C-alpha cells in the first residue's frame, strides 16, 4: 500500500435506498453487484468486469437525523492513517470519523480546511484495478475539487499527499488546476463561484457512450446538470445527480451523429451547476504508467 500513498483507491456511495441505487448505477455505468455484507454491515461491491470499483452502503440513521444526504466519498491510500489524520488536523482540517478498522481496511473520514470531505484508507482489503483502468469504461477516471480557494486547497493536498501541479489554465479567473501523482494526472481543482454548494469532491465515471449513459440517467430518474461538454481528444463530460440526490459525473466518447445533432461550440471545462457558471479551457494530460 505504501506505493499507493496519496492515490484515490476506493469510492463509496452512502445512500438512503441501496437497492434503488444499485439498479440505477447498473443501468447508467454498467456495474454488476457482489454482496459483501457482514453481520454488522449491509455492504455491496459494485464491480466492472469482475473487478471491484466501489462500495455501496446505507446512510446510518444517526447521520440522517443530523441532516446527511446521499453522497459519494473517495478514499485516498496512506501508509499510516492515524498519522495522516493527525496531520490533517494540524493543518486546519477536521477528522469526522477517527481511525477505525472496517471491512475495507483501517479508515478515517476527514475534511480539508475548507470543509470538503474525503476519506483515508490504510491496508485496503479490496483488490485494486490496474492503473490503466483509469481510462477504461466502468472505472473512475477523474477527481475534481470544488474549493473555496484553489491555491490554498492545492497547497494543503500537496503537503498531505505529495500531489504535484500539472498544467493550470490561465484563461479563466478560476484557473482550473490539474494535479498529478507520479507520472499520472489524476484530477483538477478550482475556486468555485460564491453561489455554488459547499466545497466538495466530484468523481467521474467512465462510460463507452456518453449520450447513451445520459439517456439512461434521465430514464432512471436522475438529473443532468451540465453537458455534454468536450474536454479534449474526443473525451466529453457531464455532471449529474442520481435519483436519491448523490452528485456524480460521467466522461466518455460521443458518436459523430450525436455531436452533429447536439454540437458544443467550444472546447473547455465549465463549473456551471444549478444556475451559476464559469468557464475555461482544459488540456488533459494523458500520461500514464
């Protein structure tokens, strides 16, 4: 696990209706399900080609009483979860769930100093897909942070996990900051508009045909907030919400016929979300191991 330090390695959806969510994502992304419940926890693995990609579990009742809503959480691998959780607190972040042994490994649920929530995992017990899966359908292909202050956020994560600056787009005042680990560019972050929701991480799921996946999203009761929008080299994205309220995004190719029927004038990225908008250009670094 030491070689994975600082890399997103696992994802979980906490929701109010596991069966409904399981069916929705099976339709939209193509995930199969594998039961992994224990005597203490109802847990499902969502898989692609037999490889576990993420977990599915119910929102605890105490969390619901405090106002928690369905959400995706990404887990960053660390060599020592207790040490990193403590370092996050020292740097102004928060620890919501202290280091705890669970069905997937030793975890902690934390927040950065701007309150964006994510999780840490030490000794992940679930088999990880190969790094090439980052570009394959059915896997998570991008990680995006809506931050209060992009520069401060990048400094925090760089110190915590060794993330490096990739390319930054200077045409937009928001400056979409790409970040990398080793040779891989794994995500981006930007300063969200004031009217945006609270700071949060958004995870992009790869699909073969973006237009078909968006039709399935709408047919299944989900909502498409934005897109399709072209990123680069025939890679398109759309930001969405599932029927139970969890935010997610999709990325994939589009057919020439679909593009001609629904053209997009500019290559770029956008933080449009529920009535607010800012735009810029994004060049995706496709280096991989």
